């Protein structure tokens, strides 16, 4: 199976974004509504929630809604408020040794659903490099030019809650925060729609992993390796195994950033399952303002000093069912 990743400069959403949104609207609706017939919040309730919790994003949201026109479902989708729950894999780790600080992560998800768009944006003055995700503003992981990195994993069972999609919450901290301390404060006051873990790192090496969810208080930890559970997991679970392997890789006497990154390309951290394919590996270096997107045999570096627009198609071969 093949997947194409593209890289674009787009300071703010405009005509090109609108064309992409219209093309992918049906997919965005499936992401937002999910299965069954849930009672959706009204567009007014969605905007009110955004204004209450993330007021800095409201002007951008209003502009996007104005571009799509009189489309109530689109306005709900664009708010990222109370979306359907979705499962994902993902593993991530913070490296503070030589060549650090760095954050390494695998993103595991069905390839057809991933947007695969690397973006350099400047919505509000700060520049942000992120792996974007539909429908609007979403970030799977990213970094701003203050040197703050944010990346997420699923934190447990996928259940819909009264909150926002984590991908917009990451956008919010990258748009409004300059340090881990500021980002932790922001995340702890935002309601998350489902269980998620966010690992944060800044150019000074400060770091945190924050456990979020709709029916729990946020928990701030100094955990340096994170997979798909929060405080507890069955010792036999694959999430616990992956986290344990990352912790061992970090603690090894001969550990380097290169050896840690190489571990992300080995099973069980690296997945070739069609339902949870490791789509890419990212290595963020906030002090250098640089991120390397990695695939077996291929590296694509992006930075604030040198951002390269273009495309890369990776052949994943035959995936396991």
C-alpha cells in the first residue's frame, strides 16, 4: 500500500484550504459523527464552547465558517467539539542526552484516513510546523518557533465525551504557548473529548506527559516514555510492553538518540497492521527548530530556517490484516 505525504506553507487557511475541505467534507463528517445517530451539539453551542475554552482560536474559526458558508454540520465539524471517539496506536519518548532535547514518536493509524500534510503556518504570529489532520487546524504532532513540541497518543478506551478533539487542543497550545509550563496550564483547563496523553518538550529540555480525559482530572507527570494507557495497564497488554521497551531503550548505558530512534522501527513499536499502521516516525529537535519525518529508507527534514515544499510517496508493501 502507498501513501503520499505533502509539505506546504500556508500562513492561514484560504482558498486552497476551502477546496481541500470541500473535497474531504464527507470524510470529515464521518470523523465527527461516527457510527449511529448521536445527538449533536448545535453550531451555537459549538462556537460557545470554543469561545469559553479557546477564545484565541475564535477569529480563525469564524473565518473558516465564513468561507464554508451556510452549512451547520460543517460549522460543528470545524469546532472539533464533541467529535466521535476513535482508536489509534502511537508511541513516543523524550530524549535529553547528547543531540537532545528531542521527542521521538510513531503515529499509528489506518493509512487512508491520515491527511499526510506537513504544514508551516503562521496563524497568530507564531510559526508552527505540524503534521496536520482534517478538518481544520488539527495537529497530530507539531512544534512552534518558540521551541515547544506537542505530541499525542490515545490514553485508553475510545469513548465520546463532552470536550474537544485532541488534535485541536494541540493546535491551541502550539498557537498560544511558549514553554512546557504554559502548555501544561493550558491543557489542564481544556476539556478533552476522550482519553489522551500529550507529551510536551521545549528547547530548554523541560518536559511533561499529561493524562487527559472526559471523566478524570488531568494528571501531570514527568514520564519520558508514553504509549496507549495512563496510570495503569495490564502487564500483559501491548501498550505496557511497548512502553516498557521504550523505558529500557532510554535507560540503556549505550543509549543514544540514534539507538532510541532505531528502536521505533522494530516491532512491536513499529506496526505493519492495516488497522494500525505506523504511518511515520517524527524526531523533533526544538532547540534547532527542526523535525525529521522518517520512513524505512527515507528521511525528510523540515525546519523554520529551511522548509521544503514537496511530496513523498512511501510504499508500505502488503500490510497485515
